C-alpha cells in the first residue's frame, strides 16, 4: 500500500480587524501567497484548488512575499524570524532562517535583484532590519521610528530607496544599499500609517492610514508631491492596504468602509469603487483588509475581506468576477456526502461544501455559533452537531440549511444516522430523534462521561465510549435501546469509533494512539481481531472505513495519516506531517481516494494504492 497527495484545498487568509493583511503575487501573476496559522500557502489564482503548503515556521506566520525573480519566498512570523525558501518546485526547501526582531514581523520587502530583504514589525530593541537573503548579513539599518512598523516597500530600480510606515504616524525614507535613514515625514498622517508602496516604475510611492488620508511622494527623493483627495468618493473608513497597477498610473486601496477603490495618479481622483456586503448597512466581515494588483494583462485585482473571502476584481467590471471562500482556521469535522461532495465544519461554526474542482461554498443561512463536532450523512442530506448545543440539517447540493436548529440541551459528543433516525450522544445522555422530529423518542441517561459515538445500521448496534476507558454496546429497536455488552477497559480512553459498512468490524482509536480492531456479532459479542495497529503516537481523532470494509484510514493529533488492511494487519501505509497541528477528520471519497482535514484549516485529497 502507498499514499500520495493529490491536491490541497487551502484555507483562507486570517485577517485581524483594523489591521492590514499582506498579500503577494508572483511576477507572472499566476500564484498568490499568504499566511494562515503557522503555515504559508501558495495558491493558483486561476485554479484555487491547486495549492502548496509550507510548514517551516514554528510560530504563527504573518507575512510572505515572492521574490521578484519568482524563485524564492521570504516569510516572517510572530517570533521575529524570517525564513527564505525555494518556491520553484513542490519541495519548498528552506534556504535560511534569520532572527530579525524580538517580536512579530508585520511586513517585508525584496529589492529588485532578489538579493536583499527589509523586514519590519514590533520589536523591543528595534523595529526592523535589512539583510541579504542568503546569509542574513546586515545591509543597513531601519531607524527613525518609535513604534510598530506596519509596512515596508523597496524601490525596484537603482538607486535603491525604501520607505516604512509606522503606528507613530510617521513615514521614513531610506537611501540604499546599504539602507540608511534619509528623511522623516511627520505631521502628515494623524493616525496609524498602515501601508506604503512604491510604484513599479519607481517614480512614486504612496502611503495610506487609519486617518483615511493618502499621500503621494517622489520615489527618488522622498519629497512629498501632494495629498490625494476626492471629496465625493474618498474612503469613509481606515485605509489598510494599497497596491499599484503594473503601468504605475493607478493604485488600489482597501478600507474598513467595505470598499476597494482605484485611484488615478494624474487626476488624483477615484476612477472606480467596489463595495462589499449588504447595501446600506455596516458589515464587519466585509471590511477590506488586504489588496494586491496582479501583473496580468487584464489588470486583475484581488482583495481580502475580513471574513477570509478573496475577491477577484476586473477593473473593467462593476462587480467582482469571482469570490473564493473557505475556512480561516482549524477544521474540526469532515464528511463525504451525496455525489462525493465534501462537507467540512470549523471551530467558528462555519460549514462549507466543497465541489470536485476544489471550490468551497459556505452553507447559506445561520450556522452554528461554536465548534462543529461532527456530521451524519444520509442519501440526500447531512446533519451537523455543534458546541452551541444544536443539531442542524443541510442540503449539500443547494448549500443551504433545510430546517430550524434542534436543541440538544447539553454539549453534543457525537452524531450518526441509524435507519431513518438520528442518534446523538451528549454529555448527559444518548438520544434518538425520529426523522423530521425535534423531540427524541429515546433518551438513555448515562452514568459516565462519554467521549465518542458510532453506529452500525446493518446490525442495529450503537457503541458509546467513556472517559472510564470502557465501551458500551447497545442494540436498538422500536422499543428503545438495550445495553448488551461492556467491553473491558483499555489503558487509555477511546477517542474515535467506527464500524465497517456491513457492521462486521469495529475499530476503536484511543487516547494513546492505538487502534483496536474487533469482529462483531449481532448478539453483541465482540472479539478482538488485532491490537497491532499501534503506530500513532498521539490521540486518534478520526477513523473511517472504505465501503468494501477491507481497509481503514485514521488521522491523529500526531499529524500522521495511516491506512490499514484488515486481512494483513501488519501492513500499513503512512503519510507523516499530513496536516500541521494534527488531523481532525478523515473520510473515503471512493475506494482509491481519501480526504482529510485538520488544524491547519486545509482539506487534502490522497490517492491510496491498495494491494
């Protein structure tokens, strides 16, 4: 057996309210790069399902930018380090790691030769540094500002110039290389300066800030040219980001007023505005926190909403041409539904449907308000359970919720379907809801703390795991549930349970990482078939069977993905470090394809070669 990654569906960038989120595209305008948690994702602009994940950082990554050559990426994290790595292939080999400041990196910039980097942020002794990309040697100093530096830009032509923007309401202009202080612009902005950017031709640079002001400077001398104002069309909220057009005649700005605007340099006025969110009412998730103008012939602009949506904007169109959605953090539940539709739920309650081309659509309607803990799939619909103590029904084909929330009265621990009924395990009891009913017909009080649930419709068995390391097996009939077996205590508590489709086999994943395989009898007698599946070294979070009942896939907190064979228990296939931070959900898409999701917010598809 073997496992090979087929595709990576990347999470969305994680934005922070009232703070810029940095986006970057390569020199061909084919790929966009951004950070999410400790990972950096490179994503095809035309095919968002085509993604690559870099996992070299040990702290949350804040910014990543392509070098002008397109061969390297520099990324900075919350610990004050930047890492330079190769992005030409899929190996993503690290070239170097360099400590810059004793605090989070906020932004960085490459020079035109792809040889020097300036990184800035929030440090204790200093707020930035200029280094060579390959050795980390100093090539100047970043001085002159007394607070966090939010943005940096380097003129791409010689003689090199650089500019930085700070929370102290100032802009510093540098000569280089080596880079040294030249001019301090103070008193122009009256709020935090969030962004600064040189034009591609090097003739100008602009600054934008929380005071809604925009200033244009000479790119060679650093002298102020003018303030750019448009009384009728100016932003009504903080301006968080700015990016130039390839021809250096216009630039785009992103603001908390939920709009992206294009400004003309010669006329110093707005030529186009796009507003996001409901008309006439404020919407915080639609704040625009990042923007990048790609070097494409059609001038594609990509903006970032605080909700994580990437908005594709054609300057010639009045509305965005595409919106790329998804999760912004840890995915806590995964299931495959009708027509191999993938459904995922995250820590924030968002549920997304994924189609075969890797496009995510958020389920329409009021979602869970807390972590989604599990799904139960039927022929036409999928049920979800969340820590907001509710069950919801959704139609994956319509990407919409189909009924009102059903309260569970206490925190759900698991959900499954049995015939036409829904089985829900809560912190206090085991409940069975008939189809279409919001009232359970069976409520079995539990005298122990439950940890996991699984059902076998083929033999009408319900398995409940407890914190006391025991497994209770119930049978289900029209008259209710009956306890028929209690399996001997394990060394550690079971954390994930799964029956094969026929109900012949039962896999139990434990806190220790061990998986025990049982062979079942309809009477409730369970016999251990193997205890050799002890390869994970941390909690087993998810187990799934293929439809034939011959192989099992498991995902664990140890980040590893394993596939086991029932007939040959000692044989397995493994892919280590499948998800940074751990795997929370696994499922079979078909007999040769596995889907997984985890703490990194990514969804990945794997090809499994079975013997």
